[in-house]
C-alpha cells in the first residue's frame, strides 16, 4: 500500500482535511507541509479540521515532532474544531497528549470511530438541530 499524508480543503465550508494513509514515514510529511500552508491560506480563523486516521496502518515514531509542527501550524491559523476519525483506538498514536501541547486550549476536539460519525458531527455544525 502506498503511504502518504493527503491535505486538502473545502473553502466554502471552511474545512481542512488531512488523511494519513498506510505506514506513514517522516518523508511523507515534507510534501504535505507545502500543501498544508497553501490550504491554510484560504481558511479563516474558526475553521474546522477533519483529521482522518481511518486508513493509517502505522506511523513511525520519528513523525511525532513533525506531527506536532503540523498541529502548531493549524493552531496558529485559528482552528476552532478538530474532528478526528480513529476507528481503532490502538492506533491513536498519542493524539490527546500532542493536543495539549500543540492546539490552543479553547479548541474543541471530537474523536469519532468512523467517517459516518464524523460526517454527522460536521453536519450538526450547519444545523444545530441535527445531532
């Protein structure tokens, strides 16, 4: 399986999407950094991050500092809500610990076990009655 970090956004919805696919190594972060900076440039403070770990097989330990830098960039850009898709809790890779150090304290974090649950969470943003 090919491994990569995929970064894209939906500017009208103010949504940043990052997907971690396969066995992610440090080399996968470099191309993603340029994409991340470009995508963040089109988003306004308060945007939502959808972080998809559903296709992650593993992430090398050397990626932790780079993942922290990614989170710092997202936090500095003004993320308002982080929705994570982590279907297998054993693949959490320490996200709760990294969050404490790399996102602003007021950032709302939601962890879902499926993309369907994340979609419901995101749908509830546009419609307060949909929960």
